[in-house]
């Protein structure tokens, strides 16, 4: 698949792992943002192995708390995230990955997970389903 | 101060509090994004009171884990965040606030907290200090 995935050298991986403060569970929150549109797509978690794999492969890998395993984004759905830039915040306890998202980030088939807005008297759905979830996760 | 701060009615606050899943500590991660430029400014945490106050006042309020208290963003520094839109993700466990940031979001005096990028062989600082931190937090 043609995308922007580029790999980082081991020295950059070592620097990132040395800089990041992982929480008591060994995790750091990771925000994914589409690199050109600026859309915030999702927030998930990474452990040390996920950070290293993301930088080494140029494809974003999270850690699934529910499955207790590495979660290579798009592995089942094909909706991968190519890493464009990897940033760390001032407290070294949050990561921002700028990505090139193939298709949709959300398991509901929407581009972004943040499709519920608190407006007027309640909560509104502000984004349409772009891909039928049954096609994302065939049974 | 002239900004976009608008308040939300109690029914919207109730709907948001009913929707959000707070973690074992009673917190939810909250990402702040500048509403027009799309820049991701920071990530912090909110408890129920912080969510309610943010929606009620139209000014973003977090919960400081280190101070164990509500953190009205900009209270000491003047660098407030007016709430433009309040969004909840598909799992109801992360919040995205679109804001109008006065000045800078980061305590280092930079616009965004995500100023460290893992590039080439290591970590690079990719944003300049815009306001001297000594002026943000006078002693």
C-alpha cells in the first residue's frame, strides 16, 4: 500500500523511550491527528513496545487495554495510520502522532471517534458513517 | 475579556455527565484543540466537576492531579481557553474540547505543549517560546 510510512533510526527510538514517562500501568496516552487537515481522529494508549514499533515501522501501533496486547491499527480493518510525525508533550506524559489515516479511524465507520457533540440541550451526532462497520470487520 | 465563551444549559451538562465514562480515579482525559487552526494544544484531565464547570461557564476547567483540585485554565497565567465545542468519543472515555486559546497553552510559554518531535536521530524542539514563563507566573 502506498503511503507515507517512514521508519526512524534506533537512536530516535531510544531517545523517545528515554524521554516518555509511562504511567503505573506502563502506558502513555496517544492522540492521533490527521497531518494535513488537523482533524483529531482518536485517542488510545501505547506501551514501550507500541512506541518502539510505531517509530521502527512508520505504522502506528497502540496497546489495547481490553485485549492486553499490541494493537496494530488497521490490522483487521485495513484502516491503517502511517506515521508522519511523532511528538511528545512538555510533561513527557502524552504523545501526539500526526498520521495519514487510510479510510476511517473509528470502529463505527466514521472518520473520527469524536462524533458526539454537547450542543444545545443535549448530545448530537455530528459525523456520518462513511464505511459500514460490517465491511470493516467481516465475520 | 472578549472571547467566545458561551454557557450550556443544565440539560446538556446532565447529558454529558451521564454519557462520559470516568476512570477509577473519577477522571477522563481531555484534549484541547484550537478551534480554527486545528492545532492540538494540550492534554489534561477532567473530573465530573470540571466537565460541569466547563460547560456551565464556557471556560475550560481541568482537574489537576498534582494539586488534587480544579484547575481553571488561565487562572494564574491569564491564558484562558474559551469553549467553542465539547465532544465525546465513541467509547465515551475521552473528551475533545475545541477552544479559543488566549495566548499560549503551555506553561513553558509555547503555544502548544507538543513541541518535542522525534525526528532524524533524536528529539527536536520545534516551537519557540512566545511568552516568557516568568511573565506568565510572576513570583
